[in-house]
């Protein structure tokens, strides 16, 4: 019985979600031999290129797609896979939120309160708030990662199948 529960939990682990995504992108990468064939091909069968709405500097019209073509999805998926495998560049780290600093005026406000007690209370409150906040943030982002990785995995599998249909090598 324990094994069933463990396998279910492992199936939903972030590590396995990342592996499924990386596997789908690797499969896509091995299947797509000529990425340029993906240009201007909608990812979804029902999606048609928009009418020429924009012109380039030389006067030629080009087609715009709502979500881009299969080529842009291919490049995006490979880029995300590389970010997962190799990490993001240091320059991509978000800036520290300046509004998140702890207010200096916290405390009980008693006139006879000793500075040491005030500092201890302040540190205790900070630790409780940060711990509760970190746990909520973690669960929020973990859930979001699962959702995004699932959508990206589906997109990679869809792109692979569409490429096979376009090239005519459907198995």
C-alpha cells in the first residue's frame, strides 16, 4: 500500500515534472531535423495566419500569428530546457524589493521597554512572518511550476506531432 502512495507522490514531484518536460523537448529536438520548416506554420490546426496587417520598411506585408508559429515555440521550448538544465544567468536575477524591508518602528511601544527586549520581540516577529510567508510563497510557486511545466510539455509534444504531420512521417 505504501508503494502505491509513494509512486503517486513521485509522479507529481517537481523533479519528475521537469524530467517529463526535458524528455519531451529532447524528443522534439531529435524529431525536428529542419527547424526552418516550422516557420510560419501555426502550432494549432485551427489557427490560421492573420491577414497581412503590418508592412516592413520595404513595403512587403508579413503574417502575424497570435501565439507565434511553430518555430518560435520550438526556440522558446529549447531555451527553457537550457535554463532548467544549466540555470539562468546571474544577470537575470530579480532586483531586491526595496519595499519589503522590515519597518524599524515595530515593537510594543512601551516607554519603559528595554532595547534588548524590543530587539528580541522584533526578531521573533520577523522570523514568524518570514517563515509563514516563505511557506506560502513556496507552495504558490511550486503549484505554478507544475502547471507551467505541464503546459510546456504538452506544447512540446504537440509541436513534435505537428512536425511529423507536416513532414509526412507519421508513425
